[in-house]
C-alpha cells in the first residue's frame, strides 16, 4: 500500500510532462522515451520502487524540460535528465540498503536479546544447581555431625557403663571381704563363747618377737 501512492504520483507527473510538448515532438524524441523508460523501470522495481518514486520529482521535471527543449538545448537537458535519473537510482539504492541495514540491525538486536535471555536462563539454572549442591553438602555435614555426636554420646555411655561395672565389681569385692570378716568374727565369737561356757582357757597367741635390726 505504501508503494502504490508514490508510483501513482509519478505516473501523473510523467503524463503531465508528456502533455506539455507537442505530439509530433514527443514522437521524435527517442532520448525522452529512453530516459522515461529508465525512470519508469526504477519506479516499478520491486525493491527500489518505493524509494525511487519518492526521489523522482527532479528527474520528472527534467524530462518535461527535455520534451519542450529546442534542438540546441536537447543535449543539455538529456545530460541533466540522465544525471537526475542516476541520482534517483542512487537515492533509491541508498534508501533500500539503509532499510535493509535497519532490518538486519533489528534482527541482530532480536538475536542478541534472545541470546541474553538464554544466557540469563542458563545462569539461573547454574545458580539453582549450585544452591542445591550446597544444600546437599550442608545436609550431609549435618548428618555426619549428628553421627559423630551420637558416636561420642555412645562412647561416653560405654565409658560410664564400664566405670559403673568396675565400681560394682569393687563394691562386690568389698562386700565379700566384709562378709568374710563378719563370718570370721562370728566364728571367733562362737569359739570364745563355747570356751567360756566350758571353763576352758583360751590360749593366748604368743607375741611376735621383735625383728632384729641389721647393723
């Protein structure tokens, strides 16, 4: 739709230029026809047409002057028309290339944005992976700490149990000695009581001789 209006305007201008000259002169002006065909071809070009139509005004005016020019002025206006048609092509190509450049720049910007989003997504995924790894390591460290604490408590409990067993054994030994002493004293008491009742004199134990000192 944007190309249709400039082409139509160019056609109107070209038709008006043709009407300014006599019909007989237009028929004889092969240069005018040739240059007009060049300009029309530019305007009809699928890539350059929009830009050529926008810049065709000066060239169209030159063709109109060429149509009216006398024999002595024709060479000058042919040269001017050719240069202006060349300028139309140059401007159209520049506009087309600029449009292409802008389109490629937009495409590049779109690709750069897509790459940036992909990199950001990868960075987030890597961060999440590292976070999970750190969490796993922390949980493993906590488990090992609990296991070590459990082992330490179990070791302490085992030490306390062994100490308690040793204390109980020592207490049992003391009780056994006390019972043995009590039994010996009971026997001695019974012997003394029997001796007293029977009138027997309990022989006294001979006193131990003092040990001689070594000179």
